[in-house]
């Protein structure tokens, strides 16, 4: 297939119409995000069922923590994915890398769905699960940052707010589907069947959807022009640009890390603590996480309209500042009770959707196009590896020590640091997308 370069009208303003080619590109990029986040979140949501099957233990909390540790290992490999695939995206173009990343996720999800358990093949089951999570970590290390950068490069100047909202909509649709499919599976099959083999059903659904997305991504437009690719004729050239903008990479790390720590606490850590620590009814927990998913999906669409044509920089600073006090809502859920869980989960949802909608476009704006793939993917990978992937484990562990208050302080500090580093990077290097 011949690469096509999308021509962008930079003078038409925020109300510029999107061509059919651009709309198809946004659909392929968006649905890929839906799949990536669906597959990634399903593992976290079902960790209480997966843990005993692959890491048997007399203590169900210990088995769950083992599964969450594998969940965190995937995050540790995101920087590697950012370095490898992000560099390739700057050298050979965005489209092929976007196709490769989704193929990796779809294939490993199918393997997890069909993988034998510890009782069937012993410790090899845990090894297979670990390898799949490593590959998925490499895939997601480039998927989220590069798909957003790709989308922003596709649309006319001034439509960055729309891209932030629409890509976030697809991401949140994946989170919603993960919760919805998990809830429906639990409702229809029951807790006993879910613990036995029913946990495989959501993974089978994800694998089937994945191969549909692979087909759609074959027609993605390319945004790197031939002359831009010719200039990036070596990894040395790409990483020279990354080193020059090191402060921006540091800012991206904290911008992403703070958002992801908040996100995984709400979408994975709190539900896991409710089911494993406080023994809440699994079906009720999945129902509430599904409601949270609806809030995120609808909120993303609203923000795509409201923020279109507005200063993404200003919106980011305001919404990130709001996350500092709102994270302390977590302290309300310190004892069993589904009402308390619902209050915390839904009470923090508004600030969550604001932060999760904007942060990837903000990170793309901090890097120039010639090294945007490598720079944003590296910063993103470091952010989720250091702060996002450890959030669920840290939250459950602190609750087991009766020290839950430490976690919101930790997230609040991350949020404050992200604002400081963003302002420093913007002052030193400027911003390359939006205003």
C-alpha cells in the first residue's frame, strides 16, 4: 500500500471540516485505543479471579497482589516500547507502527484467553502470562502517546481540543466495555463460574474485536512527509532531538504519571480493594465501575465540544490543579460498604474525566514533530511505569497496612510536580501544537 500524506489547512481555524480521509483515520486510531484499553483494564478488573488460577496461595489477597504485580510488570516495559516503536514511528512513519502495536495486543489477549492454568501446566502458566503482559506493555508503550500525536497531526490547526475529547472518548469506551463485559459475565455466569473459567470470556471478546481493528488500521493515513522521513534517516537524529528537549520529556513523565496514578486508582485499585479487601459483592462493584465508564465516555464527548478551539495549555493547568484536592475523596472509603465505595468512585469521576481527556494532547504539544514519536512515547512509558502501573498495587498494599491516607498525598504531590515541570518546559522549549 502506498503511503498518503494528509494535507492540512492551517488557516481555516477551529471550525475547519474534517475530510473523509481524516475521519477514517480518527476512527482507526480511536478504535485501536478502545481495544488497547479494554484489554489492559480487563486484566486489572479480573485480577482477583486470575491470581488464584496462575499464582495459587492460601491467602486470596496475596494471590491478587501477585496478579497485580504482573499487571505492574507490563507497565515496566512501556518505556522500552516507547524507545523501540516511538523511534521507528519517527523514522519510517506513524501508520505501520500503529498497525504493529494493535496486532501485538490482539494476539497476546487471545493467548491469555486460552492459556492453561497453574493446575494444568504448573509454573509455566505464570510465565506465559508474564510474557504476554510484557508484550502488551511494549505495545501500549507507544499506542496511547503516538495515536494521539498521529490524530493531532491529521486534523487542521485549532482542532486539538476536539482530538483530545474524541480520542479520550474511544479510550473511555474501552474502559467502559471492560467493566460492562466483566459485569455482564459475572451477572450471567455467577461468582463460582467466573472464578473457575468465566474470567476467560472478556479476554475472548477482546481478542475477537482486536482482529477487526487490525483490518481497519490497514488504511490509516500517514502524516510524516517524505522529506521529514528523509531527514530522520537514523536513530541518532531522532534521539538528538529528544535529548535537546529533555525537560519536555521530564514534564511528560509527570504529566502522564499523575493522571495515570489517579486513573488506575479509580478504575482498578479501588474496585480491586472493594472486592478483595472489603469483600464487596463483585457484581455490584462491576455495576458501579460501569457507571463510572459511562461518566467518562459522556464527559469526553462534552469536553471535545467545549474545548474545541480553546487553549489546551490553560485547560490543562486548571484541571490538573483541581485533581490535587479531589484525590482526597479516597479517604471516605475506609471500611466495607457499597454506598461508601459508590460515593468515592463517582465523586472523583468529574475531575478524572477532565484530566484523562487532556493529558495526551498536552504531552504531544511539548515535542517537535521530528522526534514526537520517540519523545512522547518515552515520557509516557516512564510515567506509567513509575507511577501508573504501581498505583493499584500501592493502594491495595497501603490499605492492608491501614495507611490508606498516604496514597492521596502521593497522588497530590505528583499532580503538583506535573504542573511545575510543565510550566518549566513550556518556558524553555515552548509548545509545538495548539496554544
